[in-house]
C-alpha cells in the first residue's frame, strides 16, 4: 500500500506572472510543401492532358454556335482529317439555291422514291465496343447507347439537360443531348432547330474522335436541308458524308446524292451517283439496295425523257421487289411504271401496271394509292377506247380511200 506524502501549503503570496510579448515564430504556409499522393498527381496530370483541352474546345463550340458560323467547324483543318477541295468565301459558305427550288413547305407525305436514307446509329452495347466502322455497329461514343427512350422525353427537359452538359464541360453528355434534341426537332419538322443541334452533335463527335458519329451527323444534316428544299446545301453535306464514310458504307451517301441532284434537275449527275450506289449493291448482293437504286435510276432516266432506259430499270426494280416479297416496293414500282407509260401514252402497259399496283395498295391499306390508281385507270381506259375508235375510223377511211 503506497502512502501519500503530504506537503504543507506554502504561505508565501503568489507572484503575478506577466506574459512577455515575445516574437512568435511564423510559418509561410505557401512555402511549406505538402507531400502529394501518387493518385492525386495522376489525376492532375490526366486533367491537364485530357480534360482541360476538351473544356477549351467545348467553350470554342459555344462561341461558334453563338456566331452561327458552322463553316468554321466543318472546314477547320485542325479538326477534319479529310482533305477537302471545297472553296468557301466569307459570309457565303454555300451557293444560294434558286428561288423556285427553295421550297418553304414540303408536301405532307412524299413518295417512297422521294425519301432519302437515314444512317442509323449503333444499337445497344455495340456503341461501346470497338468493332469495324460500319453503320450498324462500332465505337461511337458520341451517340447515345440507346435511343428508344429519347422520344419519351420532352424537348424542354432535354434542353435543360443539354445546358447542364455544357456547363459541366462534359463533351459526351453534350453530344448525347444534342443528338436527342436534333432527332426530336426533326420528327416535329422543326428543321432550323434540328440543324442547330445536328451541327453541335457533329462538332462534339469530332472532339471525341468518333468517325461514326461525325458521318451520321453529316448524313442527317444533308437530309434536313433536303426536306427544307435547300438542295444545294443538301448536296454539300452528302458529299462530306461520302468523304467521311469508308468504302463499305458509301451507299447512303451515293443514293442521297442521286436524289438531291435530280431535285436541282442535274439528271446526269443524278444517274452517275445512283449508278455508283447500284455498283455498291451489286458487289454485296444486297437485293433491297439493288431494288431501290434501280428504281431511282429509272426515275432519273424518266426526267431525261429516256423512256426505254427508264422502263428497263423500273421493271428490274419491280422484279427485285417481287423476289423480296415487299408489298410497299412492289406498289411504288408499279405506280412509277404506270405513270411512265401513261405519260408516254402506252395505254395498255399503263393499265397493266396501275392494276398491278392496286393489290398491294389494298393489302397495305393505302387509300391514297388506291384512289390514284383507280382515277388513272379510268382515264387510261377512256384513252384506250378513243384510240381504238380512232384507229377503226382511219382503217375504214383507208379502205374506202376517203380521208377525213
């Protein structure tokens, strides 16, 4: 057991202590170096090399979009990996289309052969897996992995999300939102807004080194301009699409160029590009592509008043449509053939093809085509009867040597 030693309290008074104002030792925190972890160092290095340049490019995008000078990003040599011989002048990047072709409002429903081909984005996981650069698959970081839920969102909601993507400096998020907004505006025929967002989507795809996304954007821009009736601009973007696409994926560009050139009445160039699309389809034995290319070539020959070549190509188109058992293609080919023969006053053939078009039209429930064919058949039959009567009168006159 330990014992405490008791000490008597001192009776001496306490001496007050005064705090001396001695100079304190100061440290310069800025000069003091804190050891940095390896992870922090790598993160700073990553940001300097990858993130910061993208943020600067995104800021450049916003400035260009404000100035609405898309030619800077389309023909910028620092961005484009493809050499271009396009000569552009300041303030007038494209040749203005003549007034009769600059349609303000397109028909509500175009013929099948008036529609251009949209390049479709990769589906599902293909968008995140490195694969050959084909329209249906491959590495495409600028395109949303799934577009099925895009149409369920409103334009207002997507616009807010797009703005937040710009503010966060997230190029991929900005690309996804721009694509979604462009597609929704295009579906609603709000073409000026669709153009704005497809252009932004193209720029983001270039920043992400995504050739599939860039090619898709150029394809959609060409189609939107075509639907606006601005065919010269449509041709420019489809030409760029042909340059961005590899040799295995040029069919859509050639096909669309053929339609656009026909719209400005340059029928020889139209046949030239449509023949290239047919060559592409023949090499790959793609029957559907062969069918629609032949149909388009037939229509371009019709515009040149070349009845023989037009009839041959349209009949070949109908043959492929029958082999494909595609009712819509059969109907469109028969209507085109009936119209061709009608204009050439080949009444027997016109009657044959309009009657052939009625069956698939009724099967598809296409009342417009049914009415069109029925009306034309009435006129054709009247003309056939008139020709028969006329020929009978002429024969009787010849036999009696009396000429009217």
